[in-house]
C-alpha cells in the first residue's frame, strides 16, 4: 500500500475556471508546454497557421475558436502526475463545468487583467467555494493595457469575498511588462524572449541588489515595483496554507499565457501548494483515497471521440484503491458486474491504454450504454458518491427529423447526446420518442446538438422553439398528465418516467401552485436525491 500512498501524494487534479475569452484554453496549452507534454504550443487564435489548441478536439470548437466540451489532459512534471480538467468557457455549457468541478481537488481561477472579475467567473467561483476546494488565481494578459494589480486584488476580495495573497508581482504593465518578482524568494525573473508564446520563454534571474537586473528596467518601473512591494508588506493579507486549503485565501499569480510570461513560475508554485487527492463523502460515510477497495464516479460521458470507431467513453474519477486494467467492478445503480478491459488516459484527442491508475486520476472507460453521469463504481460495496445535480433547462425545442429513413440513427444520436448531459430529453406521455422535446441551459447547446447529429450520425433535423422557460418535476398522489395540464403549460415525461411540467414563466408557475395545492413542484428530478421545492 506504500506505493499507492506515494502515487496518491504526487497527484494534482484541478480544473481551470474563467469567463469566456479570459484565455483559459491558451493557459491550458502553455501548462502542457511547460510540463513537457507538447513541444510547440498552438494558440487558439492562430487561425492562419491552422494551429489549434490541443485541448479543443471537436471540429465545431476548432471552427468557432471556443471550448464547448471538457477535456482531460494528463502529464508528468517534476515528479508529480498532473491531471488538468479543461472546462468549457462558454456560459451555455456551465453545466458541464459544474460536473467537472465535482471531479477536481482544486481550481485555477483565470482573470483577465483588463476586465477583472466577470459574471461567469463569479458563478463558478461560488461552486468552488460551496465545495470548499482551494482556489488559485492567475491574472492573465498582463502584457496588455489593464487594471492596476492592486485594484484587481481589491476587486477579488470585495466581489468574491475571499482574501488574497500575491505570490508574485508584475514588473511593468502592458507593453512594459518585463518580468515578475517572487515574494517568497525575493528573486526577480526577467523575460528575455520575444514573447511569441510557441516555446518556453528564456528568463534571467536575480534580485533587487543585482545591477544587471535593475539596469534592465527603466527607472519608473523600478520605483513602482519598490513602492508596490512596500505597500503589500504593510497592508496585504498574510500567507496561510491552512486558509488556502479551506478555500478561504487565494494565492494570486500574474502573467501572460499568450507570451508564456509567468507560466513556468505559476506551475512550479502551484504543484507545491495544491492538494493531493482527498477524502470524498458517500452514502457509507467518508471514503479516503488510501482505502484498499477501488471506487470512483462517472462525471462525464462523451460520444464519438474517435469518429472512426463511433465509441462512447465514460470519464471516471478514481477516489480510492488502485485501478488495474481488466478488473471487474460493480456498477452500483444496477448491481451489475462489469469488466473494465478498455481503459484510456487522454491528451486531448490522443489516447493511450492505461494499465494502472490511482486516486486523483481520470480515466476513460468504454461505455456499453449503461453508464450515466453520477454513477458510482466499486469493487464490491454498494455505497454511492454524492449526486451530481442537473441544471434547470431554460430553453426548449421540439426536434423534428427531416428524413424518416434515418430514424434509427436519430434515436441513437439523441440518446447518446442526452447521456452526455449537455441537453435534457423529454417526451409527450402519449407519443413516445417521436419528435422529442429537448431542454438546455443555453442556445449554443442547440447549435452543437444540430451540428453533431449531422456530422456524427448523418441526421438532419429542424428545431421548433417552444415558449417555455421553466421545468418543474411534479410529485403528488396518483398524478396523471390530465390533472396537471392547463392551456398555458406543457406536460411531458423525462427519461426516468417522471412527470415534468414546462411553464412559460415564473408567474405561470406561481399561478399553478396556487390553483393546485395537491401538487409539489421540484427543481430537480425526485430520483436525483437533491430536491428543492419551487
């Protein structure tokens, strides 16, 4: 078991969260570059040279220059095993991000130096705060004109209600951004490269007493650095590792992911401070990673990662024990025993067969069509890890198949894409699976559905948008669809057979709740185990 404990301690599993366009995929790419996982970084924006980010594998993402699926990227760095969960930046796919955070032990919060703390960042930060996971902050785009670093720290503390501690400090701003000052070692790191970002940037290291270092800065930059450091020492928060572990203090780093300035220093510091895999709550109590019995949970399902094989991969976060390829595990929801013979680790689209994995690792396992998001796998026990909540769909559409001859592919496509969790599927109680109704958090999810059905399943569809904005699961004694139907709502069933009522707005829901006191309306499915009364 000593080998397993050693492996657990060297793992770092984290997600990157940010508002769209803060540079998240670019930072992910550069961490891979500094970690030795890629030799040449292809920035997302470099469309002319056709160098796309390795973490954006889906064709639609490449066309749009955005991330709409979570990627899993794994590599070794300085004796540590790094698992990066690169999440969708687009707000329409925040549900995928929320699920991914369930599998992370810490989070890196990326902030645009010019825009500060933005709306999507706030939402994702609060999910991390609720889970109590450590949050590390990387303030990006220091090579562009932006807010003053002290103002950014003040904004983080006031908007997010979290203390901050700058681990380093920028030397210069915008075009004058030339390096960083490390507060722990009092060392200065000056960037001497061109800052094109495709390769590791050369640096020169010294301190404030080194004339070769201070001589490389103009006088105004030098004086500003000294003033800022004096102010930080007088008025800033103290460094406290316990508060960082509780998610109450965020270490802050400055840099530019595009030019690579500050990326290496951030990665070195992060792997020292970030937590190794820790215990997880379950229906049987706390499960510790060093426990011998293998267990984990599925937080993501992805169809057609390899278009040539039309495969379905379930992403499993290992929580305890040791995974061995070919081992037999129990699928807790059904009680079935399953042999895990096909197991992979990923570097974006490239996958390698994995023989052994430890708590903190994310592995892809072949899904024969039985796994669902949130399912627990164990060696022999019947406990389940905490449920992964579904988002409330806010927009709805009826899906029409254009070519009836493609019905088989259509049903398969809708089913597989629903299982991924990006959309929720509903049906009329009397109609079955013909012309299903889908619900989503954002309109881009409909675009992705349409695109993937066409390109991965060969199916053309049309979407009939519906005038509803709320879905509520109805519970009560001997309910029938007829008891719930009014002229203003729509009664449907979800995939588990639960009755769901779609409402136009909050006013319609309130009116129905007043009219029919025998019905309780829930924000989440009753089978999900996390229910809130509307």
